[in-house]
């Protein structure tokens, strides 16, 4: 047999080293397989959207902020034009453009089940930002047993976001937490006029028998409050799964509304001053830098 040349021996050595090198990596757990999936990059949040649509309930309609038992959308925290409020739309778009590029589809008395229908109206305008404040009426029922089940509340919110994403995949969403209804009761119950208005049917599950402090009344109010907390957990969790959704991290729920922030017509809904505070909370959340979601 002919002895291998120097060049042949060198080639064999290189080949052997390469084989042994691969084998050595495998022996210690190395993985030479190229990744087949890369996580999608998180989309950047636009802190200056050029159009806004609001959906939700009486709070976003400015109910009882101007006159008794009436909507007053001009003071809405989301889209109002009142100079005392400086709504989210005014802060983001300027007063002139806010009147042209913001729309309020909220309805007094609306519950989570109504949200998909409001979203369907909003998408026609193709807004760059949708604001959501809903849930108080799901807890404010004739009795605690009539409150919207948490599972139904979750399904309604998921359906609404899915519908929005199907038609406007890049539209951003700001979600406000449900207010602390028990705190609103504790503040408003000191006003005799407010308690008379409450008897007309404003949030009876929380506000009914406003002066009662017995165990049954306390349990009823605590049950409503627990349901509100569960609703806020749902809003946070569902929003966290949407890459273009920001939850307010319970800022509205945690805000300590005082008598200056409550309507002097019903001592429950936000006053003009209260609407301004809601606008501040929304603006801080929408314009915050970096990644802010329900998590």
C-alpha cells in the first residue's frame, strides 16, 4: 500500500478534527440546529395617535356632570371639548382637531355585553386609538345575584377585542379600570340630596339602603366590591394578551374620589372635576414610554 502524502495526511487531520469537534459539542449537550421560530417583536406604542373613538357607559357620556339625570358628552374625559376637563382627545389632538377626529359611542347604562356593538360602530371611523371604560353597570344591578358573571364579562371583553382586531389590527386600545364603587358609596352617603337621587335606581346593589350598616348590607356591598375587583382582573388579563392594549393598572379604581370629584346631582357619577381627573389618568397611561400592557 502506498504511504499517504503529506498533503493527504493534513486533509485527513482537518476532517477528523471537524468530526470530533461536532461530536464533542453533541457530547456536552450542544445544539447545532438553527432555531425555526423567532418571537415577534413587540410593536412600538404610538404616544400621539391622530384619532380617538370612545366606547363604554355613562361615565364616558358625562352623565349627571352638568344637569340631573342627563348626558353631558362635552365634559367626557375621553372626547369632551370642555376647557375645564381637557379631555384625552384635547390633550392628544388639540382642541380644534379633537372636535373633528374623536367620536363618542358610549351609552349610558351600557354593560360589557353591549361593548361589541359599540366597537362595531367605532371601527367605521378607523380610529388609531379606542378608549374603553365599562363594567360599573355589570356590578350595579338590582341585586347581587343579577350582576354579570365573571365568565360572561370575560367572554364579552374578549369578543369585543377580537372583533376590533379582525378589522383594525393596528389600532391601539386604552382600558380604564372599573371605579371603586364602595368608595363612591362611602363618599356620597353623607349627602341627603344624593341619597334621594340614589333611590331613583342608581346602582341599587351598592347604593340601596345607603344608611344600613347591618351585616346583610355590609355583605351585599362587599360582594359587589369583590365582583368589581374580579372584573378589573379580567380587564388586565385580557388586555395583556393583546400587543396593542394598555390597561391603566387599576389607576381609576385606586383613585380616591372625593366630594369635589362627584356629581352634585347624584353624588356618584364623576363631576366635571372628576372627569378631568379621569382624563389625566388616561393621558398618563397613553403617553407613557415603553411597554405598558395589562401585565
